[in-house]
C-alpha cells in the first residue's frame, strides 16, 4: 500500500481508543481522513476530554467503537475481524495499557503478569492479528505506544518499565521481520502527558507537577495531542523510510542532565 492507493474505506484500529491518548490518536487519524475502529473495554467512542474542543461531526462520524479486551487473543481476533467488515485495514495503533506500581520486593506476581499481559503481550497479539489484514492491503503501519520509562530505572515501577521495554523490543524485531512485506512498525514513547486519567495528580500545586517543572526542560508536561499528531504523521509519506525505531515524546526529560 502507498499513500496514493488510499480509499475511503481505509481503516486504522486503535486499542484503548476511547479515552486519554488513545482518544486523541483516534480523532487525529479521523481528521486525516481514515476510518477509525476505536477498541476499548467500554466500547465507547473517543472522548476528547474536558479541556479539548468537541470533535467535529464529520470527524466523529469516521470513528466507530468496538468492545474488546486486549488481553484476550480470541477477543482481539474477533474485534479485528469486525473492524475489517467492508473495510481495508491499513494500520494499527497499540495504545491500550495499565500502570501499576509498588515496592519490587513485595510486588505481587499476579500484578506483574497483569501489567505484562496488558502492556506487552497485547502488543504482540495485536500485531500478529493485524498482520494478515495488512498483508491483504499490500502493507501498512503499526504504531506501538511505549513509554520513556523503557530506558529509566524508576522506583516501584519495575513491571511498567519492563513492559514498555518489551514494547520497544517487539517493535525492533517486527520492524526488521516485516519490512519486506511493506509493513512498518514504530514505537512512539511518551513522557508525562496530562489526560483526564491523571489530571488530579498533575494539577496546579501538586508535588508531581512541581517535580516535572524542574525536570522537563520546557517546564511543563505534554498534551494528548502532542502524541496524537506524531502518531498520525507515521501514516504519511514523510515517514516512508522509518521503521523499527522508538521515538521519544517527553520534552527531553529523559535526556536532561
């Protein structure tokens, strides 16, 4: 598939597409003219968030919601098949994830496995289930949403850091393995992004916001749109030769000394 082969039925699947970064990604891709299958446990359409303008009617009309538990292989396969009914799947954004933290010496194995299943295994399953659809389309793009925690040692975040490091590894391997099928795989790794899910902990005067103002060179965390617009750019000719890489969107926090 090339950008010149675009059809009105070209569809991108976004997991975790109803809220936060996933909702912003879904709306950005819809504005770019794609049909967007928004997968989430709730099966809701994307919520732009209280600080964002409501999406345009034609943008929201290009989104359709499907319920899906990304930790269920059969559920993912069924949701992808429904998304493909009468449409051509040309892309996937693996965005769904969870964050659990706790002291490593006592972190429950069940919680570790839950984080890995939701953040890493689901990425593998999503990529694997998307593969035949992308192959049938003549190629496509997979964007995995990682985290800049993949290269940091963060106290009480062993499971989350490990799961996001695995996302980078999955991206590199598939980027190499599937390049000859015209399938590109990219890891977009955000830093701290303010969403409706974490707004309370990042409010004015909060200890975390005070810390980030010192650690982020630009003095402020990012917005969901900062991630979404970069993800949408991965589906343009500008990124034609880009695959297998991790792109950090953290305001340079991860490299600031």
